[in-house]
C-alpha cells in the first residue's frame, strides 16, 4: 500500500508540515506493508509561480497568513476548484474594494486566473507517482487548494483513494467537506495518528472496518456520506508520535524559497490548554474538539528536540503547543541549557510568568514568546476570561525586555461590554511603554471563531452569526452548508466605536514607529536607584532615587500593587517613616506623569527593565552628571543625544535602526 501525503499552498514554506510528518511516521510504523512519502507542493508552487511572474517571500506570507481573515489565499485557488479562471471575480472585487491596495488586488486576481494550470500539473505529478491513497492536509488557507487537487486527481485516476484531514476538517467542518465534495472519498476528523493508519489498514483489507474508524467520514455504496462518531477522549500523550521530516530540507535546498527563508523545525510537547480547561478565553477557538491538556513526558520531549536538531542540523524551532507545560521549566529546559545546543525557539506562554521563569526560557533558547497579552486593561481582560491583569501584562513586557525575550503579542478590541472608559487611560499611558515590545500590528476587532465561547454561547453577546463574506464568494454552496464549513463568522460589532479605535491605533502606531529609539532602564545600587530614559514624550534623561521611602516603593512596584498595600509594606521596610497612603499616592501620581509607572484597575507597576550591564550603566550616568555640571539636580533632562540612556547592549548593536516591518 503506497500512501502519498500532500502539503498544498498556502502552508508556510519555512516549516515542514508537523501533521504530515506525524502521519508519515504513523503509516510507516503502524501499517504493515505500507509506506508513506510527502510531496511538498507548497514548495513546488513557489518554484512554479516565480518562474512565471514577479513573486516574493512577502507575497507568499500575505496569502499564507496575513490575509487569513479576508480569505484571499483560499479565493485564489477557488478558480481551480471550480474549473473557472474567472470564478466570482466581480464578487471578490466588490467585497475587497477598499480592503486591498491596487497592486495586491491585481496580483490576487492574476493568481486566481493562473493557478488552475498549477493544480492540473500537480495532479498529474501525484497520479504519476502511482499512490494507492493520497492524503491532503488542510489548515488555514489550504482548503480550496487541497480540494482542487483532490478533484483533479480523482478525475485523472478514479481508483486512487482521496483523503482530506487537518484543522479545517474538525467536527462539523469535516462532515461538511465530505458531504459537499463527492470527489473526496474520506475525511479524517480530529487527531489522525490513530484514525489515519486505521483507514489505510481498512483500505488494504478491501474497505472492511471503515465503520470502526473514529471520526471518519466515508461513503455508503449508494454514494451518500456516512459520518462516524468522533473519539470521546483525546489521544494520550504517549501515543503522539514524533514527526518524520524526511525530504523537506532536501526539497527546500533545491527551491527558490531557500533564498527567502530561514527554515525551522516544528516540535510538539503538548496539546490542549490547561488554562482553557478551566477558563476558556471567550474569543479563542484554537483547540477545536479537544481542550483537555496533555503533554509528553519530559524525557520523551527532550529527546525528540535533540534528535530533530541532530538529524537535520537545524537549531531554530517552532514549538506549536498552545501553552507551555509549566513542568518543563524544571525538567526539559534545564537539560536544554546543559546540552550546549544554541537553540532558538518560539513558544506560547501565559503572561503571568515570573521573571525567574522567563530567565529560564531565555537561557534555554526560547527567545521568541507569545504570551497572549491581547489587552492592557483589567476590565477588558476580565471580559476575555484571560486570568491576568493589565499591570501583569505590562510586567510581562518589562521582564521580557530584561531577560532578552522577544515578546510577540496582539491588541484586540470589540468585546461585548467594553467601553471607551476602559481604553482611554491605557491610550494616555502608551508613550511611557515605547521602550517595550509593541504589538505586532495595530489593534484588531475580534473575529468570531468556531469552537470559541462567543460562537457556542450567544448569551455572551454575539447572535445572528453568518459565515464571513469570503466564504460566500469562494464556495458554490448554500449558506447553511457554509455555516458548517466555515471557521470564521460575521457578527454585529460590539464594544468600542470608531473614535476610540482610531485613538488606540494612533497610539499603537506611534509606539511601533518610535520603539527602536526609545530607552528606559533602572539600576539598583543599594543605597540609590538610577533611572535613565530616552522617550519622546518625556524630557528627563536621568533620575536618582535616594530616599529610602522612594527606594522601597520602587522595589515593591516590581510586582503590581494597590496603594494601600504599598503604604503598608513600605512602612514595614522603612520603620519610623511617618508617610502613609496619601504620600504614596502623591509619589505614584508623579511617577505615572514621568512614565516610570503604569497604572490600571487600581494597581501600579514600574516599567523600567533592569540595565543590561549595571557597572557600565552607572558609568554612563556619572558621565552624564559630570557633563551636566557640578550643581546638576538629581533629575537631568533637556535636549542633546541622550547618551546616558544608551545601554551597553545598545552600543553593541550600533546606531538605532528603524523597526523592521514584516
């Protein structure tokens, strides 16, 4: 039994497919007499299209990820799905007018006319390899490309069994795919490590046992769609196989894409979300049918990471876990640190992690983290059921900068119940945060995703959901079928209005624009604390805190505190000082005005990361005081280059560079 697994566009080109890597291993190891190989059709397409037109890495990124919520990548391949190079061009142009700039609109329409030829060629390539079974993975904007290829394969070789699976086929989505596209023989819904090998074994045995494959969609003798019940429990972590990426790096080396990307390995330690099991974030639909958190044993996960790094000689890794297993902090990560491998990893974490934990991440090479910040306001975060506060999220940004982590995060709005009052205090304080990592983009109104509480529970504020407009001009299906097929839905706008959105995005745009030049650090020298700053909204350049009471307050503000708690704890640290809550509030107001402290929801936290090299920073400060004159006050400000605010790390980096736009 020969199995061919196909990774169609718009799968990312810098990553091998984790799903197909796992399925390849599951067939090779669990199905006697069967062998699987992977066709990297996303790389085939990259070479095909660049030979015909000007097409860049940025273009691929746009259709692969950036345009996901507009559906541009899926619409491009709808022409191949329906054998019509001009498929619904007028509807596309009408809906996208004003959303796409002219050059992007032209390219999208031109690709739409060209890709049917590619799909025909890749289908002939697939048939020429003579598989018994061809499986297509479908995640994000792969759906129409996968379906189009399956249709052409079935037309050329009706005897080949066509299978589709992946995130776009979970639960009712998979049933809708099977019901509406008869050229798809089978749809695997849910986790495929067990179901797909069972399907292959059943096909090898003459289609016996299909009814026993969990979640499988298959056809009765009369052609009607039959849908097996999905598994009632998620796959145990011990049954989650490591991927086999044989062939990906060799194929990438022969592709034009090798000049575009730095390839990364994809690794998986856990599935599900331990936070979501108890508090499902209201807008999140990522975990689909199974939220239950389960993780591989530390020994297994560590060995998988090391084996992949050694085998492929690649040290950049993308960890796909929705959230870090906190147990790995004391097991897997220390072993990575001791291994001597200079790994660079990206992982999702929770924003309330302590600085010591973040330092462990950094030392282990997990330098790109996505902590799911989403907002800097307590009340909006409560509406999301995030389980963190605005001050905790700001602390995460500060401690990330201090520990050398690159923090990737998004700002979201549009939650039922939010008001302008929730946003205005945050907007006013954004200039104080410009030295910390800004969000990756401007604030976006939330999308309603299948499997999210907002989708499943209309009492939370969203009713009358419809599939997003792009499904309607991509597929030739009635709306009731699109409803089952779609992942993203339209809903009436909730929350803040456009004036507040505009003010927020203006502030975020300024943050992104000025981040590269902004600086704020502190150095705790025991008897005094030195702060140096260079931020456009604040004229001061250097400050010293010398009074024991202020030093105690600043140290306490390493963690979020309310004024009453600060007054009580400061009194214990500075016995005999008569100042109480009123003086604490006066100091806090002054520090907020100077951009040293962030406040939200009645709490305060300081925003100054510790200096990278305290001895050199102290020398910088002393030089600044010397040039300011012997009678300089403890706060120095005004014009000039602000050299005192540049840390040793800044000097190593050279002159400040403008931010890179991805």
